[in-house]
C-alpha cells in the first residue's frame, strides 16, 4: 500500500529512548493523536483513522539488540527479565531496518518482536493478549485474513486466562471491556455459544457504559445472523 509521505510527516514526531538492554539510542516515532481524525470503530474495538494508522507506531523496538515492548508499558524490565531478554533475544539478534514510515509489514515485525519479548520475560496473559490483538488488527489492515484469525485466537486464549487469574485494567482496558472483547473474539473464531455467554457476563458488570451495552446488543444480533447462516 502506498503512503502519502507529506501527510504522514506532519502527524509524526520522534522521541528518544535509551535501550535498557544495550544502551543504544532508540528513535521512536509517535503519532500526534489530535491531528488524526477517528473515522470508525470495528465491533471488536479496532479504531480506524483518517490519515495514519496509529497501530503501526505502538511498539518501541531497539533495532540493534531486539528489545521490544509496547510504548504504553512504562515499567522497564526488571533485572531478572533483562537477563532473560539478553540471553534469549539480544544474543542472537541480527538487527533490523524499518521503512522511514512504517508499513503494515514493518508493524507486523515490531508486534512479533514485542510478543516474543513478552513471552521470554513471562509477561502476564493480559499483556500477551493485548499485543496479539493489536497484531491481529495489523493483519486486518493488511488484508491477511488467515493470520488475522490466528492471532485473534491467540488473544482470545490469553484474555480468557487473564480473566481467571489476573487483575484489571489491562493497559487501558477495564474488566467489562475485556469481557466484551472475549465475546467479540469468540464470535470471530465461530465459537458462538461462548460469545453469547460472555455478552451475558459483560452485561452483568457493574460498570458497563451505555455505549458498551449497545455494542453487546449489536453483537448479539450478529451472532443470531451467523447462527442462521450456519444452519442453512
Ligand atoms: Zn538495544
């Protein structure tokens, strides 16, 4: 997909980090949210913007040593986590070079590195699920349905585990939102019974916003439609 460089340039600035693994400088590109108009939100909460897809810019990657994490994650790795990342990732990392403005292909690679780092340092299920979900959305932007569905499935597994044993919020996602996401992701992998159950769980939540309630009813309708399709 070709990108309009001038429009992108205007929306992006750079921030410097020092890599906590190798001390090299990381130039991270950040999207100015205020200048990027929100167009629409998919039923599973993937937001679509007019000019730049901010999803492509949400991972910090050290191109020298392979350290990667979401830019939303403010805590740096602990000593024990750093040791694991250095041994299992940095020691074998061949380096990376991305486009000036990230393509979907670049973004896929960046999320995969973030997911690998998260797995190596034994991150929470919630964090791994959040990364997998964003990766699925990048595949959606690219039109790769097979990989999109695969990572929707991964995110679903992680969120189900997180709901059992971890605390909320998962980054900006409150408990009710995660319950709704479990329903929406179950719908996408055709587990319609599970999707309906999790709509019920969501609606029973104490802090369901009217907007999320509406989304539940829309999703319920979509499930009914899909059931009819399957029965045909
Ligand atoms: Zn580094």
